[in-house]
């Protein structure tokens, strides 16, 4: 069976898991809600600290302390999103190993790995920011060719780290150890990873779980 065929079979396995446990689909939603709540709290704190009744919100100035708070808020939001992605992976793995996962059990499982999930979220956030900056600069300087090269760089990073979250959840590896192991696995399964990255997003975290069980 070719790369597309194996990726298709893994995709069908993932969808079977989600059909049996549709409540797990709430986990990415909860991650998004958590990120929105964090963003709202950061804005509220900044508004309260910098609000001047004489000028109103329109002339509100954002100082260095507010910038630091924004950075911390972005990091916290990223950790929240990745935490619930980890919970989704844990729930899928629990089903694939014969268990009966719930939203609560998936969250508990991810919480046990928070010590690795949080650093991984920060690494992914920083690298993503760097790649986006490179993409923008390449697009401005070289147009379509620059955009293409930037896209390939982004695809390479996503493919290399495709299995980081499943490895963290399944093996209890630290963030950097999981990145290294994911890179090594990519060398053996690069076709499946590239195909999946081209057409899948959150479900992609689940696709390679059977190979880790």
C-alpha cells in the first residue's frame, strides 16, 4: 500500500474513534474557549490599569508592563490550546487501547503530561512566530517564490513535529525528547506525515497513534 493509501487507512481509524466518542470533539472547542477567555482577561486587566477617565479608552496608552502581560497572555493561551489537543490525543489513545474515554478522563490524562505539554506549546509558539516572520520577509522580497519557500519551511517544521504530542501523551517524554523522537520517526514515515500535513489538522494528532501503541 502506498503513502496515500496508508494515510487514508489511518484517517478512517481516526474518524471511527471520533464517531464512537463524539464528546471528544468538545476538547478542541474548550481549548479555543480557554484561549478566548485568557485574551479577554488580559485585555480587561490592561484596560483597567491604563484607563484614564479623562481620555477614555480611545487614548489608552500601552506601556512596557502591558506588553509583558500580552506576551504572557499569548503564552498562556497557547498552552491552553495545546493542553486540550493533548487531551484529545489521550482520549483517542484510550479508545484505541480498549478504554471508554470521556472528556473528564481525557483532561485528567493530559494534566499528567502538563510538564511536557507546556514547554512544547512555548517552543511551537516561538518557532511558529519565527517561521511566520521568515515567510513574510521572503514574500516581500521574492514574491511568489518567497511565499513558496516559506510554505515549504512551515511544512517541514509541521512534518518534523507531527508526532510530538502523541509521543508526549503515550510515552511521557519531555518536549525536546519528543521533538527528537518525532524527527527520527519522520525519517521512516515521511510520506504519511507529508500527506497528512497537506490535508489534515487536529485529526492529524490522532492519525499516527496506532504506531505508538
